[in-house]
C-alpha cells in the first residue's frame, strides 16, 4: 500500500468535528466542521467494509482513469490512514444519522484502514475562499448519474431504460391499485439524449430528469439541498450548454462503457469457462493492478494511454448517438473477442488464452465501473468586474468560463448587479464514485440482467411494461 501522507488522530473531539453527509454502496461521506485548517473544506470517504481492494482502486484511479479522462475532470483525493480507534468512534458517531437499511448493508469497520480525504464538492475550497475575501457569488451544484449511454445487446433498449422499467414493474406488482402512479414513474430520461451533444436532445434529457429525478439528480444552492423543481430555471438554462461544451468528455465516458454494455452474457460465459479450466485461482489476477494495465495496453495498443484510447475508440466517436439495440463498433469488437476466448477455453487452449480471458474480464469490470459513475458539477456566478486574481484562482481550481447563457433573475438579485450582462459564469465538472467493481459482482448482475430481458420481451409482445 502506498504511504498515506497524513493520519487522522483518534480522539473524541476529532470525531465530533465530522458530520455525516451521505453514503453510497461502498463509502460513508462525512464533512469536516472543525477548525483545523488541514481538513477545512474537506470531506472524508470512509470504507463501509474491510477494503482489501483499496490499493487496486487507488492505482486504477492513478494509472487508468486519470490518463484516459484528463486530470481536469478528477477531484484531488488525498490518501489518509484511519486508526482503529478513530474508525470505531466514527462508526458510533454517524450511526444516528444512518437509516436502518443502510446500517444493515454495512458499517465502518473498527480497524486501521485507508480512506480518502477530498475536497467538499458541494462547496469547493475555491468558493469558500471567495466567501473569506467577501467576494459576492452565487453557487449552484448538482450531482448527476448519467448512467449508460452505450446500447445493450439482443435489440434491448439501454441498460438504464430497462432498469427504470424493471423498478416500476416491481413497484406495480406490490401496489396493484396504483397503475396510474406506476405509469407516471416510468421516466422519460434517456442517457442517449444526454450523451448526444445535441442541444435539443440534451435539453430534453434535463427536462426529464427534473420530472423524475429518482436517485440520478440532486441539486444544491449554496451547499443546501434543493429539489430539481426548485432549481428548474438553473438546470434548464445552464446544464445543457455545459454538457454540449463537454461533449468530448461524455463521449470518453461512453467509449469506456463500451467495454461492458451489452456483454453480460459473454462475461458470465467467460467466467464459467475459466472456472472450469483453472478453478478459483484465476480470480487472484483480478486483484493485481498490473493485470488491468496489461488489459488496457493489449487492447488499446502501445504508447500514451490517452492517445491510444482516442485512436482505439475513434469509430465510436463518429457515431452521434448510440442507436437503441445496435452495438457501437468497440462493443462489437470486444464482444466478439470475448466469444472467441470462450470457445478457445472450451477447446482446451493454454495459458495465453487464459491470461487474455482474465484481461477481457478486467476490461469488462472497468466498463461496468463507468456505467455507475457520478458527476459533480459546480456553477459559480460572479459580478462581471472581478479582478484578475479572483478569476485566476477559479481557473486554477479547474473552473471554466461559459458565455451566452441565460442568467435567471434570482442570480442577478443575489449578486446585486444591474442585469444579466453584468454576470460572469464559471463551471467545473468532476467525476466521482469511480470505484472499481470487483469480479464477484458479475454473478450479482446476472439476475438483474435476466429480469431486464424479461421486461423487454414483455414489451415486444405488446405488454404494458
């Protein structure tokens, strides 16, 4: 494990300085409220279970994600070491803020363990500096889970669309007297629209997210939670233009998703073939960082990873959208390679094919990781007469200026300016929750995939799903 540059001392007052914010499947996020400048403006992401994959995930971020996606879209994480005493104290400290369902799924382990110390992306440090300098600003932040834009196989709609239908179908089965409500909950959001780069389609996707945000959209003004309806003007005026400006980044995400989308059956078959030929031993390789690096370099080609990635996925980028049920070029090639390896293993081929099969599954896990990625987007509006030092500080913090947007009246009034023309708008987009999926998840995903196929069949047969 790489050396953690700082440790968080374990004592009662230190634990009390942290406040529970939220949690996902793997981490609990706590915000620092104390006075130590070392942690000011930071949040702590603490593993909810013994994290034997921590080193692998860290190297995945450093050696795979950063070179492929450009560092301007990655938040600055710092690795810290938590003592068992501090971990135990934090587990007790956050328990009253957690739901019973969340507690049942996992707790903070009371052991010495690594964690991430990172910038509070709801109220970035650069924005806190504006407040310290008494510079008037308006801050709008949102977390969005774009989900998968790459299409499924077998003529299925995208994974997100099917899962939304599946969720609504299960709820309908429990609440048979609420068919109207069931119909209203089937979202009109399509990831293909959000990833398209076309203003009208991106705007439609944002509209649909506002109508049915589910867990795919959360909005905040000045760090305080607001409903998407309350921030509708901000979402509609600012987000589509930002996404259109970052269409290349969204195509990057879609290209990595192409290593997994529509290939669940192939992954299951390859996993079964490896189990038959070499037993459980093959899974050890999926815990080695070098396996993932080889998996990419052997697929993308030698040289700079970013350049090789762009070259290898160039055909996908020429496709303006992911057609429903029609695989993109990278998906087709990767799936064919997976099928070839399944047959090779069944035919008793040797070590080279076994190693290639493990690498294929590692790429699949990378693709699945990006199907569940989250994006944190910050917009900062300032008076137009700001000095160069203030603007330079924002740009150094990875903020970019965007022009030609509509500035809602609430922003104008909060800044105390004469009109929209006196406002400058900056944005930053950060990829978060880039947690590498473990190989054991392949079997877990199988049931959901089968359920999605059944929903699609019902649709094809004229059902009401």
